[in-house]
C-alpha cells in the first residue's frame, strides 16, 4: 500500500511538472515581445547528426563589436563590447565603486559574480556593418545593449524585427594589459564580458525540422559551411517570457532542396 502511494505521488509530480511546462510554453507564445526575426544558417548553426536522433538544436552564433584597435587582438571568447563599460556595469548591478588604482582592486573586481541580465541582439544593423569583414561574414547578429528591465530596453530598441531581447550572462573584466603586446596599461580599466546568451541553443520541433534533417543527413560538418552561403532561414520569436520558439523554416534558393517554408 505504501509503495503504491509513493508511486502515485511520483506520478502526480511528473504530471504536474509536464502540465507546468505546457502552460509556460503557451504563455510564452502569447506574444513576441522579445522580437520576431528570421535568422539564417550564419546565426543558427546546424550541428552534425549524432546517431539516429531526429532532435534538432540549432546553435546560436553572435558577436560583440568594439571600435578600439587593440581589441582586434583580444581573444574572441572575451567579447568585450565598447558599450559595456564601467557605467553600464554599475547599471547592471556590479559594485564599481572601488578605484581601479586601489591595491586591492584586482581582488575585489575578480571576486564579483556574473550577473544574469537582459541582452539586446541587433540583426543586420549599423554595428554589424561597422565590424571587420571577417567578423561580418560569420554572423550578422551583434550584442548592442544590456539591462535589468526588459521593458525599458524595448522602449529604447523598438523595432521587434531587428532587435531581439533575450537573457544572457555578463561578467566584469578587470583589464590590466594591452591585448596587442601584453604591456601593462597606465591605469586598469573596468570592462564587461558577455559570457553567454541564454539559451545558446534553439529547439526546432516537428514539422519544422524536416528540411533541416534532410540537410544534416548529408553529413556536412559545421566548419565546412562557415564560409559558404547559408542554406536555410529560420523564423524565430522571443515570447512573453523572452524565450525563443521556432515559427517556421525555409530552404534558401542556393540549396537544391527547394524553397518551401515549413510552418
């Protein structure tokens, strides 16, 4: 009897959890306040097929631009946009009150935890046009702003077909050396690093995944597609909870699989 009660309770928890997932998904799809943008293979990469799985999770590819010449030599993983400066970091909740010349400043700033924020990603905007050619060709989606209030960000970036509002993680970076030659700076700088955009993968459900499955079965590796024209476009909306969902997939004319839009 006791075992039956335990199993019944466990089943109830599973059912409640599944129901909550469905309710959350439906609520998220009630509107596209986070944006509704059609991205291509440049921004949503198709990973290689693993086994016989038909699940499609596209990897979101984005960039961050800085006009500082020295930043061209910085490691790509740093992603230190010029707009993510000390003032913006303080706005995002980081304690930037310690003078950077304080002997303990490095320890203080290095100890600050990352922050979960809202990020603004701009598609085919002026920031992308200003980037170096080699970076423009990899992705047309660039991080251009961040904040703690998604509604205020939308008031500032009103075009929902161009600006995506989603979640991301930002980390303060205490820069002490020049990226070009590793020489010490005259004075350290407080800069922000975008660690990740959340989610960094977007699930493509049936029937939208059919066209992508046909491409993946050809065995093309992601790096083989990086310098080629994109083969597909994906219509994605970021909803009520700023979570993405796929509205449709279409193959682009350059592919030999057709140009139908799978909705």
